[in-house]
């Protein structure tokens, strides 16, 4: 019974969740995808608890209680931030609020207590998402957001282990035009080459062939004053130091950002900047120095724990690149909690 429940839980997480779409909802891309993610995790956690399948030692793991402590800080800062309802549910259309963070931690606990996490299913999720996105481009429909699917597919790359599927997914990532995903894609591909290609001389041949390809396919977008990440990051840092201890609360970056705009920031006043496009800065602004220290210390412990597993370490590198260049979706955050969950295990895969 446990094997069947476990199997279908991860089938839904790895294969079905990335391609969920409900066109009749006002916001069909992320709302119910996030809600289903949360419900799935709580339901499976309840099943594990009811059948006494939870390893209590996990709750004594330093990575676990640092994650929970960061959550406590985020809740407190959100209560002081002035719009707790937004912080709790998250902003449309991503809905990455406190409830989703709790769902992510529960997912990490579930994963740490599972006998088999069916990680091989990730390649099927990547296959279906790639095909759907390519069809979307040819039919001029909107099922998957390009930046979100670009980041998600990039995170899948270390788990594909099939050259033809790898090429398809890589092609789909290039079609998204997501510059952050393309950069992470290049880094992941190079790391995988150095890690698994036995004949090292071929690495340099492949690199020489890859560099000009990336140069020509890398999106050459004109960057306006208000679309420049540097401008957003500078204002975010300035805002963070106005409330440096515990920050503004989860999903309140737009409040912090708007509070430091000056009269001559005309372009920035005419757009909505609701995320920092940088996870480290986002944590600093929403949780202050206290939250930032907890987050960075958690990452440090995770790196120590997973560095022996090359695939997971490469996945973490890819996540750190994408999360600090782009806005993230639930499908991308899942890989962060995957790494957290593996870090809670005695042995990482």
C-alpha cells in the first residue's frame, strides 16, 4: 500500500504538476497549481503520520530547524509588514506566500521520509513540458509562461540522462528566450561534461562548438532603464537597509521598492516591481538581516551535505543561478525543497 501511495504522490509532483493548466480560472497558470501542490503535500504528510512513517530524527536536523526558524522570522516580519493576508497567500499570479513556503517544507519532510522518491519521473515532466511549450509557440496559445518553463526545464537537465531528451529540453529552453535560464543551462551543461565525460579532451571541443551557438541564440534584448536588474537590485538594497532587522514581510518587495523611489525615478514609478529578481535580496528585504543569515547558513549546510552527490550539487548550482537572476515559480522552487529534503536524509541518494 505504501509503495503505491508513494508512487502516485511523486507521479503527481514530478509529471502532472508542471503541466497543470486550468483555462477557466481568472489566473490559470499558477493559482491552482500552487494550491494542488500544498494540498498534495499535506495529504501525503497526513498519510505518513497516520501510518507512523515519519522519522522523528529528521526534526532534530540542523537544516530542518533552520528552515523552520526562517519561516518563523518570515511570519513575524509579515505580521509587522502591514498586509499579512497578502504575505500569507502570496501575490497573484505566483502565490508564493507563507502558506506555499509551509507546503514546501512539508514536501521536504515527505521526501526525506520516503523510501523511493521516483526521481526518474522528472524526465517525463521535462519531456511533456518541452513538447507543450513547443506546441504553444507554433499555435500561439498561452499554457506555460516562457521564463517559468525555462527555469523549470533547466533544473531538470541533471536528471535526464538521455542525450536525445537532453537536446530536446535544451532546445525548448533556448526557445523560451529566458536569459537567466540560458546562463544556468550553459553552466549546468559544462559541469555535467566535466563530471561525467570520461574523455576530457572532448570537453574542450564541445565548449568551442557551444560558445558561438550560445552567443548567437542568447536573446539580444534592449534593456530599458526600468527593466535593468541592476536598478532593481540597487533600490532593493537601499530599501532593505531602511528596515534591516526583520524586513518588510513576505511578498512585500513592491512596498519596500516603492518607498525608496525618488522624484527623478520616473520610469521606475510607472511599472510594478513586486519581486527582487534575486532570491538572496528578496530574503533580505522580506526578512531582514536575521532572515538572510538563516537562509545563507542553511545554504552553507546544504552545500556541505550534498557536495558528495554530483548530480544534486549541480542542480543546486543551477538553482542558485536562476533564483538570483529571475522571478521563480512553484515548479522551480520544488527543486530547492527537493535539495532540502535530500539534505535531511542520512544519505543523499
